[in-house]
């Protein structure tokens, strides 16, 4: 067993035992789920059982779940011009919040000229006044707002946002990838028109995701065309093993949610109280509702890459609040949108907890941080002397 502490659960999670077992069982099957013989029907049953489990996890109907290769494909598939409710008007422009995942900011299949950006507050929540102004400035729009931010953990008031969008004749897409398994989700209570999910954030395998539609949403055009899989909405033979594991992970995550949410919230509170003993330490989005497992913090003068490496050398895996591209560390676009300076954003460190995180893990993390912070503060004192 590894003696390392893993605190990067928002990036990806370990494979749950239930998901591993489901994959192993699926690998024993030889049938194509589109075949009508016995072997094919067995494979189809695994896919449909998983579809029902994923649907139940978000209060949807199984026939409204479309499996695909992961969260990025799910978001690209969801951002489709022409989406509509029933026989209503299709959406010809897209509005996305400034803190969305890169796969949403890319705009799916909307033309760049038809995409607008919604401002957020200093707490990382959608600026509703700006959203209303954008909606009033053009035809009905598809609006994309994530349920919970992957960096800060801030949870958006989705049902309130949905009311604003629907009053303007628009539709709402919710990226719930980071929220699934951490907080209760019901697509109907949230009033979302479509939602995207990913298996590897809840203990499933990488490379499996889903688009979930509200019951009367029409016009989802496939990205991949060919066979008639997924009711013609996503061509290609289904990843039976991955989908079966997604279903098993969804069942396990939802079953454990009440206990895990309470326990992780208490651990995060203890973690943040310990971190706050460092002078000047701040937690981003602290005043907003947040996922119970997520802390994004900084100290003025901190360099995130230095802290991440320092934690790693002590056996603790954490992440930076910035994204790496071609070896260059860039400030977080999330913190930039929230109005924080480049210097402060470059020092953001994210700690995200999961179902196996223990009290001992928190103790080790705080001990490591005290040593790192002491070194940082000594360096600052030398530089200002």
C-alpha cells in the first residue's frame, strides 16, 4: 500500500472496487451490444443497467442518457446549435460563464462570433445582472454554467440561473462533472435542460462520459455519425466495460454521498483552520457555497509550483490552481475572471479530498504546510530586510 497522501481528487479519482469488478465482468463478454444474439443481449443489458444507474444519480430518465468518451466530448456534444424544447425555437447563440472548463469555453459547435461570456463575482458566482443583459441583447441563447467549479469548489445557484434563462426563452446546459457524487443532483430540481457527467470524477474509469437531457429537449445533433447507437445521438460501438464501470461507480457514489459529504466537509473545515494559522492565508470563494471536499488557497508571495513540488517531496499530491500548457504555467482563468491579480493567482494551491481521505492525511498535510510556510515566510523576511 502506498504511504503517499492523495489530495488531488478533483483532477481524477482512484477506481472504486465496484467499478473495477464491473469492468472485469464486462471483459468476460464477447458480444457486441448491438447484436441480437444471446452474447449481444448480455452486453446490451450491462449498458442499459449502467444507463439506469447514471440516470438515477441525477433524477433523469434512462432513455435521456447518452454515453460518450468523456467529459470533453460530452460538453462538445451538448453545445449544439438548434437545441430546443419540444417544437420551440432552436438556440443560435451561446453564453458561457467566464469560469467554465476549457471544453465549454471552446464553444462546441457554435461559431466564435455567436459566443458571449458571462461575468462572475469575486466569489466566483455568475453575475445575474450581466446574464440578464446578455440575454436581452439578442435572440434566445443556450447558456452554459457549471454546477461546481473544479478549482474553487464554488457551487452556482443553478435553479435561479435557470429561471433567468428560461424567462428569456433560452436553454441551460449544466456541466455537473465536478459536482456528481459530492452534492445531491437532480436535473429537474435544478431546472437544467441538459447536463454533462464524467465517470473518472466519481471512481469510474477515464474515457467515459454522458450527456443527460431533460425529457422534452430536442435537437441534439451527433458529433459522430455512422451507426445508430445511443438512439442515433452518438455513433460507435459502446465501450461496454467502461460504461458498466460508470454505472457501478454512480451507484456506489450516490449510496455513500450522505456520509461522505458530511465527513469530508468536517475534514475540509479542519484543514482550513490549520492552514489559516499562516499569516495572510486566504481561501478563494470562502464566502460562497462550496463542494465539501475542495480548498483553493494562497498566501501572498507564494509560487504555486514551489508549493506543489514541496508537497510532493513530502509524499503529498496536490495541484496548482493554474493550468500547464507546453510546460508553461499560466495563471488560472477562473481567478482572473474573479478579479484577482496575476501574482495572487499564480500562488493558488488546490487541495481536494475524497472517500479514502483520513484524519491522519490532514495531519500530515498540515505538518508539511507548516514547514513549507515557515520557509516561505523566512524568505520573504530576507527579501524585505
